C-alpha cells in the first residue's frame, strides 16, 4: 500500500523562532550572512569554491531574472539565475552582459553622431531616459569619441530644431578622459579633481569603451557586499533544462557563467541524473545545481548524481498551481527540515557538504530567517524580486495602484514546457502556473537592505552571528492558529508609520 507520512506538512507561517542568549558581541555589525553555494569536501578542509555574501538568489523566471536584475543583485551580494526559457544565444548574451559590466564603468547605451539634429537627440533621450549622450563618429557605443552632450547644453525651445549636435556638444579637446585600464578609484579621483559629472574611458585608438559617472562613486560605496569573481566581474547564474543542455551549457560557460541550475518543477528524475552526469563528464569544472525535491530520497538521489546544490520546493510559489493541478507537493517548512537532515547525514557519511536552497513558499521577510534556521543555506525568490524596478516586466497602474506583471514558468504566457518535461512529446498538456500582478515595491537595493536587516536582527535575537551558527543553535516552535493571529497588530487602530533600514 502507499506510504503515509505520520506528520502533516507545514509552512513557514506555522513556526516561530525562540530567542536565545544574546551576548555583548552578538550585535548587527558582527553578523555575517555569507553562505556556501556549491558542494565541497568540508571534512578534508577544502574551501567552498563559490559563496555569496547574502543568502538570496533570484528565481529562474522570465518575469524575474534578466541581466539588469542580475547586476543589481550581485551588487548586494547575491546571485541571479538568468531564465533559460529563451534561445541559447539570447541567454548567453545576457550572461555576457553581466560579466562585461564593471562596477562603476557603464556601457554608453545613448549615443549619437555629430551631424544628427537636436530633435533626434531629444528623441533618444526620451527613449532611454538618459540625459548624458556620447557623440561618436558612427553613433555607436564603441565608436570614435568626438564629444559629450547633455540636456544642460541646449534648450530646444531656444534652439533651432534642425541644429546639429556638433554645434552644442562639448568637443573632444575640452573633455577630461581616461584610458582603458584606469581603476575605479583613479577614475573617481579624476572626476572630483576636475569637477566633472562624467568621465569617458577610451581605448588607445580613441574609441569609447565606458562612461564613469560622479553619482556612481557614491553608489559604489553603497554596495560593500558586491559579489565579484577573481577578475572583479559580477557573479551570475543561469537556468538550464534537461533537453538541450549539451548545446546550452557550453554557450553559457563561454559567456562566463559562474553557476547553473537544472530548472524543473520536480527533480527526482532520470532526466536530471543523466544531465548532471553528462555535464560533469564533459565539463568537470562546471557548477550545476539540481531540483526541485521535497524529501530525503530526492536529495540523496541528486547528491549521488553529482548535484552541486539541491533546490527544495514543489508547489509553494505564489504563482504555482502544481499542487491543485496534480496533487503533488509538500509544505515548504517540512520539506526544508527533512532535506536539511538528509544533507547533514550525507555530510557525516561522505565528508561532502552539499548546500541546499529553499525555493518557494517565502511570503514574509522573516520566512527567510526561518528557512535558514531550518537548514537552508540560501533561498530562491521569485515574487519578491518581481516587484522591483530592476525586474524585466512592465510597471502598470491597476485599480489606482502601481503593480508589476508576474507570471509563472508553467503558465500559458511563459510556455516553458521544458521545466515540466517528463520525457514525453514537446509541449504543455496543462498549466501549472498563473499570470498575475504583484505590488510595485521600488528599488532592489532598498528592499534587499531592509530584508537582510531583519534577518540580521533576528539572528542577534537568537544569539547567532553566522548562518551555520543559526542552524546549530536556533530554537523553533510550531504555533497554533490563535498564536498566528496574535502575532500581528490586534485590538488597536493602527497608524501608518514606516521606519526604513539605514
């Protein structure tokens, strides 16, 4: 007969952390959110080859993870997994753009020729929203630099509309410039010394390579946790599937991807085993996570197959309807707890530590702390990141409120049938995700800073300054429905006030 689990499965909302002793040294300034992300031989004294400075990754979704969000999240210390439900060429190009981006060094995407008119210039400014325009010989971003023009150099209502850009630009001879190889610190020194707002960086032939802006000097100081590789490039991940991985993986590796994950609604399959073994046989240094699973059997299967990390979660995402469509899944908290126990047992048996990722079911910021306390090394978030300026979806007004579009990979809109592939014919038999809106929340930086601040303060309440310490020392209690109701404001009229993390 079927196997029945004795305990019901639980969600994060059904648990609370019990405070532990907080010493004088256990203060927010001493807390580290650094966490390992791929397997390594911990008992042999190896160091994990890839880690993050915050335990947050963005989901492999069209509505969430593109190159823009990947750069923004890497600045905060996390990793974005660029969605794989696009052509190999397009996904590799996104990865390449992240790796080509240098903190503080901006590719000029608003450019014009000197013989074009001010009307054309205004059209470019309105299209891109950028008020600083590089004037190059061919109008391309890497053309020979001839000058710079900004909105402050002209007023269209006081200038002939057909006047040429060359008449109003700051010409090359009057520009302060730097050559490729200049460090960000040196570039910023030139900006402040010469009292300029932007510094063009050119190659030895005078071709424009980057622009460094005065405002980005302050921005750089705002991101002390930015996640960089050995070449000072941002770290980025990508999602792959079990169909075209032998063509997709080499393209992503050539683009510079740091880590990949098999993106599937259910990872306890022969298809994932084959993909992991094929990839590691062909590219032994490639880092590939796998999943998703919800129990010890699934974890052990993927661990033995060579997964570099294992994702947990089926049906817990806010746009996922797998549970109601197929009756498959498990409460995210219970799944995380069981897989964490399997991870620890695997480590004791083999000496190999395989990080686990809680993917889905995280609604509130404190759920991140609970997931970590229950054993997750990091979390993967979709709805959370979809709300921000940097996500690739449209910002709309619905019923008088700003929202952003958000859809599941199993929805008819995404048509990512590969994520739900069970080895049959190509295509989706039915939807396992919905098309929706999420409340617009502003910038990624502000929100991630607030979320990590809450995690850090909760860890201090538990008497912990690292994630491994939290996993060892946390005390967790199951709560009743009445306790859940009691946990929020009640029996009062609430005044709307907000304190933002500094």
